[in-house]
C-alpha cells in the first residue's frame, strides 16, 4: 500500500513541458498515418521517469475509482484500474493537450463517414457534453499485465458520446521488462477479410488509434471500417500501459 502522502504527491506532480512536447509533434504526419494505416505512433512523449512514476502508482488505490480483473468478464487476462477525479496531472495534461490537435481529424472523419456529430475545440467543452448526458465518470486507465496475460480485441465505448480517437502509452521497456504483449489493431472491412496491424512501441511511446471505426477511401467515396484493439499474450515479465480516452463513462 502506498501512503496517503505519496498518493497526494502523484496527484500534484507537475509534468513540465508536456504541452510543449505535444505541440512539437508532427501532426501532419500523424494525420497522414491515421488516414493511411488507421493508427499513428508518437515516439518517447513520456520520459522514463514519468513512465515509471505512473506504473508505480498502480497499487495506490486512492487514485482510482474502480478495478477490473479482465478474466472475470471474459475481457482477457490481467487487470486495469480507472483513475478517479482528480486525475493525476500527467494524465489530465495528456487528455487536455492531445485532444485539440485530434479534433480536426475527428471532425473530418465524421464528415467522410456521413456522421453529423462535430467536436468542440477544447476538451473541457466536450467533457461538458458528456457530463450533461450522464457520462460523468473518468475513463483514463492504467493497465497491468503479467506473464500469460492478454487483452481481447475490444472497443472502448462508454455511452452515447464518443470521441473517435484514443491514445495508449507503453510505460514498460519491451525486451527488458517484458516480452510478447504486442499492441494489436484489427480492421474489419465490409464484405472483405479483416486486416491486422501490430504496433511496435518503446517505453514512453504512444499509439493513436480509432475507438470504433474509421473512414477508408474506396473507388466510390469513403466507406466505414470497424476497428478493434487488444494486446497479444505476454511471454514473460510485466507490462504497464496508460490509456487516454477522451469521452467519460456512464
Ligand atoms: O495495454 C494496451 O496496450 C491496450 C490498452 C487499451 O486497451 C486502452 O488503452 O484502451
Ligand atoms: Fe482499450
């Protein structure tokens, strides 16, 4: 058990420079990768110290609103915890700084898919929309996998309001902290065979990917493909990730 004092320290912790680091990312390249491949990676956005600090707060129950043991629900093997309000600074900053550059892509995708929903420029305004509809519980989460654990292919939908992109960060060092445990995306195309994408990540890298679907350009305009993500079986060690989902939950 972590003491109350260190729990408060994790909550208060400043992550200097995170907004600057997010602003410095090549958002044109990210948009192109998302359009072309259905996912984009961002290298080393979190420092090793930030990764370690986040991973180490997993046992600190006061930071979380609930714990999910995946095997109990048929979700896979391993566990995760949803952060409680107030979110730790680094998690809150990731949510508020990654949202604005993704809004343009989200709105463009909805237009291509013939969906009427458009997203406001600021995350606070989008959260207000979620909260007014009863989606008030925070969705950022910390995941922990041990040897033999895996995360079944899924979609993180938590109510009517959905921001169509989400981000997952690898907090552990592949090859040193764990082996196996690869991030996997699948794309189910209408009347076609499915396509899988394995996304190699290093510590502190993030992967940006669609929550439930994305537009793909065909010969007669855009069609909608259904997306799922998961994690392959860990062969050894321990793997932590943090998931940044922009809509809140009912
Ligand atoms: O552990 C992972 O890489 C996947 C995490 C996940 O499912 C999520 O962030 O929504
Ligand atoms: Fe997920």
